[in-house]
C-alpha cells in the first residue's frame, strides 16, 4: 500500500525524474499536494497501483512530463493548475481518466499514446492532441466531455487522434455545461455512438483538414436530453473538414427529444465548406427543433431526409450555397417543416407523402426559387395503406409557381379511391374520391337491367300505347 507524494506542503518544491529502471507503487502517486512539483518520465516503467493524482491541491502546482517510457495506473485525475505534457511513451489507464477544474491542461503529442479502459471524462480544462498523438478509449469505454454543470472544457485536435473503439460519446453531457471540440488540420475524432449536446451545450467545429468519423455506432443525436428538466443544444459546424457517417442503421438526428415547452432540445448542422457524407437517414427535428443550413461545401445523404417528424417539432433546411443531395426521398412529418432556397441546390429521388388515414397532416412550406430543386421522380403520394373515406389533404405550401410543373404520382395499391392533385394559389392538395368496387358496380347494372326487363313485360300486355 505504499504511495508517493511529490511536493507536499505549501511552499515546497520537489522533482522526480525517471530516466530508466522502474518505480512500482501499491497506492497513489500524488503530484503537487500543496507544493510545487515536477515529475519527468523519459524512460523506464512507472506502475501506480491506485490513483495518479496530478494537481490534487488548491495551493499546489504540478507539472507532469513524459517523453518516453511506460506508465500504468488504475485511475488518473488531473485537476487545478496542473500541466501534463506527454510527447512520447505510453500512458495506460485501466479505469477512468478525469480532467477537472479550470486551469487543467493535458497535451498529448508527437509519438505519445494514451489508452483508457473505462471512462474518459472532462468537467473542465483543456485537452490538446497534437501532431500524431493519440488518445484511445478502448472497447467498452465511454467519453464524457462536459461532465459537470458550469464547466467549459475545450478539446483541440491539431493533427492528433481521439478515438472511441466502442461505447458512447457524450459531448455536453450535463446540464449547464458548455463544451467545445475543434478538429483542425490532420485531426481525427473517431467515434461510434454520439450524443452531441446531451443535456448541456456543445459545439463541434470540423475545420479545414479535420475529420469526424462516426462508424458502427447505433445512433448520432445532435441535441438530446435524458430527463424532463434538461434541454440539450448541439451544434455541428463543418468548415472545410470532412464528416463521415459510415453505418446505415438508425439516423443522424437533430433535435431528438422534448419533454415540455420549456425544455426543448435543439440540433444544428451548419455546412459552410468541406463535406458531409452520411449512410444514415438525416432526421431534422425528431421531437425537438432541427436546423440545417448549407452555405457551401457538399452534403451527401445516401438515404432519406425527414423533416419535423413528431407533432410540435420543427425541422428546417436553408440553402444559401453549396449542395445537399439525398439518394432517397424527402418527407415531412406532423411538425412544422420548412425548406428555404436562397441559393445552392437540393436534390432527391422525390418528395414523399404517406397518407394512412384521416389524421394525416403536413405543414411543409417551400419558399424561394425552386430552380435548383431536382426531384428525379417528382412528388409521390403513397395511399397504398389508406383506410379512411374520401377527403382532401393539404400537402405543402410554396412561393414559386414553377413548382407546379413537377409531376405528381399516386400509389393507390388496392384502395378503392381515385386521386387527383390540386394546385391552388400556393398550395398543393390531394383529392381522394371513393370508387365503387367492381362487384358493387356489376350488381347495380344487373338490377337496372332487371328493372327494364320487368317494365317491358308489364307494358307488353297492357292495352293502349305506353310511351317511355
């Protein structure tokens, strides 16, 4: 159970250098407990049996430097006015790595490598991963960035890699946290499942040369909440970098949940330059508020785009420049859906409306010139499962009459209805009219023929002349 304290007591100054050989501790290594401490590991092996504590006192100051060698510890906590600079060697954390309190800085650069086995959490401080440095949350480990209320943690990836092999990444994980991640030239954020703005505020900036890779995770939510008193606000800015979602399951969702009018989640995607390629459906406004703005660059959705899915949700796409395309369809749910053209282009297979019964509602509004709207198969109205009566349904409103040249087709399946599109003063509606089934029509015709025959028999035996 032997531990080691470096820098014990106010005013003390202490230095520990490990050049080669090994140090094995059964308990904690406490660096800067009240005093000033420097630990330098350039070779050899340092084994900490319990906790590596760097900057564990309000009165102390800790500098921890690793240029080579191997460090292993059960947990590592970096806090207060501590500076940790790793430029070589490996740091292996079996369980949790934690950055807490403002003034804490961890830099992983050059050939340095950090692995975390359970949880990597930041409630505050700055994490820099530069020039080839790597931090890897191994199988099953979660990332919590913004893990305490009031915290403002910052992550800078400048040519380095932050990777999560499996598990979930929560950025802005706690209410009242405000987290920023900057992915710059050569930087890579490689994740699986992502909650961006999960209860708190979070912004990810993918700048020129930076890459955000979302692999086999089950979900990607921007703006979500885990409780009735939280309202996550997530922002993804693509400004010259690349965002890639390679797994097709579930969706890229903006504005995932809402519990009441006060606590609404909000997800924002700004494509300024660079590229977005997603195998997932883009869901803009699941139950909360979803916003997509394209001002430059290229957005490619190899799936569908859906706007304002649930009642009370909002989903908007604004095109100022650049392009957004979907290999599937664009559809609108029961919320307030808007597509605004100020420039740029939007393309998809079709605008799809699925009407199942008389409760169908759609408030899709398309404003601005549709000159750069391309719909390979026009507007499709799916009525194949419709179970209601004849009715008129409003599909969308628009400001550019050129939209009226788009072909409207109907999938009626075996339903006994005739359908017609009705363009009228900036509104497109579909009119359903019931059509009698063939058996009913034959019966009516048969009864009519029988009536005529009886009439003929009756008049044939009558006296005088009967005029019909």
